[in-house]
C-alpha cells in the first residue's frame, strides 16, 4: 500500500516538474523549491530531481547559458545576470563559465552607449545634470558596470 502511494506521489511530482519545464527551463534549486511548495515529501523531491538530471531535463549549465541569452535581449549587464543566476541557485563556477562564453561577442560599452542615447532622447526636456543622474541610475539598475556607465555619461 505504502509503495503504491509512493509511486503515485513520484508520478505526480514528475508530471508537475514536466508541466513547469513546458514553460521554460528551470534550475535545480528552482525545481526543488517548486516541488517543496507543492508539499511533496523530501524523498520524492530528491528522486524526482535525480530522475530529471539523469535524463538531462535539468542541467544548471544549460540553464545558465539559456538564461543569459534570453536576458541579454532585454538588454541587461553582466552584474545583473550574475546576481540573477546566483538567486536561481546556480554554482559560481557555472556562472563564471557561462559569462566568459558570452563576453567574447558582447560589448557592454556599445550597449550602454545605445541605451544612454535612447534614454537621453526621452529626457531631453530635463536639465542636463538631472538627465545624466537618471540615466546613470537606469543603467546601474540594469546591471551594467559603474565604470562603463560613468565613461559613457562623460561622453554624452
């Protein structure tokens, strides 16, 4: 009887995990938290996660690359991406590796300059110093490095 209940709970947990994965990839930590929130037993969660990992449905390094790719379209800075991946429970080594791969094709200076110019056009009616302060805050909140932001604002 107990074995049957466990196998039913395991099936339920896997189905729920697949439902979540239908929408987007998940990190291992995210999946664990979602299963916990649905009140699955620790053993069931552990078994479900090991099944998902063994079948490559969950892979934090793939998740990190996909997350970065999607978030760069926004565009966001490296600092913000690092922070978001950390919150998703991704290991520092995986984050470093994924960010290193994108840095080759990613120029923060070019993106910051384009964003700053676009924002400046929207703020053209404001006093120049106030506009620069707002642009500075905007770019920092998007996770761009302060050095690049300051250099770009000096050029405006």
